[in-house]
């Protein structure tokens, strides 16, 4: 049962997602299969038609799914405050998830809740989420109705291994990443010069979605259920 304020949420949607990755802890690499369940609440928007509301919700849902499908498969989850673990993770080409502490599911579930909330904005409310890893017997459940996450609010609070491009941590940004971009200590280039080749995968998602909307006929006799739009997956590039 979910509550928002004094209201009990009786109707909501559920997004289910499974992914496989590596958990790095104390220099051990553990392959893990995760099962993620996300409950999504559609707030009532006055002054908006039912059709318009449904289209907006479908787009946000696909945006969340796209972020999950872009980042989580074959992810390496690492505590970046532990130098040996971070060094090992950096040797691989896989996308990394930067954790501001232990890379256990108790931390990961909070990071995912915060990130999905940032992506959803005000159009869709991220409610209770659940995460179960195959390397443990516990399933974690988390909700944060007031948005008071027990997570660092700036990158410098948790990442001390160098200077980051962004001051806001990845889990609070409305972008397609789950890590930070680090400035090399010896470079004299500006951020614009250094990271000009980095493309936010969410920009590609927005481009494809805008093309889909333009191609759709204005009047349809029968509406089909919203499908997940397949956008070419983003390939990470390491800044040397």
C-alpha cells in the first residue's frame, strides 16, 4: 500500500525490469542478476484532455525504460570512495554506476529512485520501488514521498578523486548518465572543449520521440497501446 500525504494510492502502474551486472566490493567482482520493480503514480492534471494526458504519460514511461535499458545491462556498480575498487572498475569498458558509499542494494535502490524521479519530473510520480540481487537473500523496498534522500547533494561531497564536470550528482540530474565526467588533472581545456564529443543519450531519445510524434496521424480510429521506442544504444567514451 502506498500513501502520499493522507491519501492512499489505490491505482498505479508498475514497471518491471531485469538486468545483469557486476558488483565491486573489497576488490571482489561479483556477477549479479537484479530484478527491479517500480511503481508509478499518474497525478491528475487539470485542464488537460485524457488523450493528451495518456500520451504524455506514455512518453515519460518510455523515457524511464530507455534510461534503464541504456545504462543497466552489464553495469559495473562501484563505491567510488574506495580507490582500489574504483581502479578495478576503470579497467573495464562497461558503464559504471558511481555509488557514494557501499555498492550494496540498499544504496543502489536509493540512487535509482532519485534518478528515476529526476527523469520523470512532475508528469509521473515514482512511488515504491523494489530491488532484489541474486547474490543475497534480501529484497529491498524503498520509497521517498518527500524527496528527502540520504544522499550527497553535490559531487564534491562524495567524489574526491578529481574534479567533476557537474556539481550536481548524476542521480539528481535529468540526463542519461549514472556516473560523473572527470576532468584530467593536467588539462588546460575548458569543459566545452574537453567534453564536446560527449552526447547525452536522452537527447537522442527526445529526437526520436519528436520524429514519432510528427509522423503520427492526427486522427486515429483505434489507438494502439504505447510501445517501447527502440533508440540506438549509447556507447560510453572515456576521457583520457
